[in-house]
């Protein structure tokens, strides 16, 4: 009788283990497979959203159902103007680095004051700053950046700008000779203050060009695209 009882208990234990395993195994199988379709669905949804909302990132235009890729437009623009635009970025970076090295700064007020002068000059010629920027393909933010770099460059070379009285006299005499040859009158001659201002601007541009050439020669510039 004792042997029979032990056999029954052993049989019951085996039955319980088998039942537990059969209950656990199906639950694992059920939870494993639905994940993949869900992930695929999420990926498709994200890609669809990117294509719909970010189509401007990939497609520049569609002509009668035929798309024009944005990369083709960018590539053409680079071929036409890439070299000059890249060179401008290089120059701006060199000037900003040199100004930082020499602890030269330009305030927001200085930039704003210069922008006011530019706008006044444009308005005096019967145009508007917005129209001029549109013609040049610029924005006000890009103009601000250009003005800031120009002011930094001016401060870097400003100590080298000196105009003598003789240079002013020579400049006025040269203008007078040109006016006489063209049949003009002395009324069109610049004043000494205007002559000095013109000479300062000429020397300023010359000094900035010299500065840029010097900075380029000293800099380590690595180009990864060729135009």
C-alpha cells in the first residue's frame, strides 16, 4: 500500500509540472509574435509623416507630377556660386578668430547703428533696404552678420589708417583734373572732409584685403569639396 501511495504522489507531481509547463509555454508564444507587426507599423507611420511634413527637405518642386529633387537644386547652386560662398565663409571665420584672439568685440548697438546708416543711404537713392536685400538674395539676419564681420575687420586694421594733408590735396587735384577733362565744373569737387572720408575708405579696403591675405597664408585650411 505504501508503494502504491508513493507512485500516486509521484504521478500527481509529474502531472502538475507538465500542466505548469503547458500553461507557461503558450503565454510566451502569444506575447512574442505581435511585437514585430507593431514595430513595422510604427516605422511606416514615422516614414510617412516625414515624407508628408518634410517633403520640402527632399523635393523642391513638382512639375506635372514629375518631382525636382532639392539635392539637384543645391548641387547646381554649388556649381554656380559654391566657390565664392565658401570663400566668404572662410574669410568670415578667419576675421572672427583673429578678432577673438585680439579680444576685439562688436556690440549689438554698433551693428544697429551701421544698419541705420545703410538704410538711410539706400533710402536716399529712392530704394528700400528690403528691395535691395531681395535683389541680392540676402536677409536682414545675413546682412547683420556681414556688417558685424566688416566692423570687426575695420577694428583690426583701424590703427593702420592714416591720411595726410598732402594726400587730401593730391586727391582733390586728381578729381579736379578728371572733372576738367570731362567738361565739369569745380562746384562738383569734394570738400576736404569728403576727400578725407573717401581716402579713409580706400585705405580701409586695402588694409582689410592685406589682412585677409595674411590670415589665409598663416591659417591651416582644409577643403573637402572642390568647385
